[in-house]
C-alpha cells in the first residue's frame, strides 16, 4: 500500500492555479492572433442571440441556422413575433434544431418572464446587476449555466464567462484542470486568465475567448483529439508533449443547457 502524497499548502495551490491561468491566457493570445476577430455571436439583434442560445442546446449550429431562417421568414425573430406566434407554428419553424417541444416552451417562458418582470425590455434586464440577472435566468425552464452566460455575454453585453464542452476538453487535455472538473472550477480558471485585463475590456475578451475555443473544439479538440496540426500543440510541451487522457470519452459530451 502506497502512502498518499502530502497535501499542497494553500500558497502552493494558489501559485499553481495562477500559473495555469497565465497559460490559459497565453493560449487565448495565440488563438486570437491565429484566427483574428471572429465576430461571434452571429445575429442581427439581441433577441436573435437569445433564440440562438436556446436552440443550440444539444444540436449543431447548422441546424440552428435553418431554424433561424424559418423564423426570419415569418418575421418572428422579435419578442413580439414569438409572443404572438401560436405554439404549433413555433414548433414547426424550430423543428430543425430538435427537441422543439421543450425549446418552444422555454422560448415562450422567457418572453412571458421578460414581460412580467421587465416590461418586455431587454434593456431593463441588462440594467440589473449581472449576478441577479444570472440567478433569474437560471430559474427559467430550459436554462442552465451555459445558456444563461451566453445570454448575458452576447445579448446583454455583460462580462459572463461562457463554459462549454470545448473549453472543458482544452483545459483538461492541456493539464490545466483534472479530468472531471466542475463547471464552476472551469469558469473560475477562465476568469482568472483575464485577471489583469481592464474591466471595460472583459466583454470583448470573453466574447473572443469563447469564439476561438469553439473553433478549436470543432476543428481539432474533438472527442478524439487531432493534435498534430492544432494551433495549441505548442503548449503540450508543458505536459510531456501529448494531451492528458488522449482517448475518446466513454460517453457523449453533456448537452448545452
């Protein structure tokens, strides 16, 4: 029987976390230079962002684009459009995104909540403290941390860090966090990576950070990683030259919520 290693002191643990945050910040700088501005989220209005945040749950963005096109053809990418649209019609239009019964109900619930608590105004919602808005969003049906933070960041322009499966893969495979970190742990690391940035720059940085992470996740950091030509391959030198847990996951990635 082997003895357990001595627990790190709080000072040493903080130093390791700070080092990992600096590495993540360096990865972001490299990716921002590699891709250039990506201009994510693709939408013509704040409410279109919100619709997309709901529809992208557990589905590919290409399917969301088909649903968005259907809604645009019916002039339904507005609060008024969704408010007045019969549920049966909404179900038909968002069918390409899958789970249309749950997603239609969630969209209707969001509009009803915004009407009841903020007089149907996204500007009014954006004016409340971010943590309050986040808690209220999380209380709505069909809204988990990723969806809430996407709405806060991309629709309401609040400095909310979006954590998704792509980011989880990157931080675990690069040894920045252990194999099964909690959502909050990933978010804390990502926020710490921008600790030294000016507060008024965080919305821009968080926006681009999530965008470049999604690009890496789609192209290279897939369920089976493609590290050879990944723009982040240089960082693997910190952990012996290959990603941690270089094997496909036993289960499918957890759907966005």
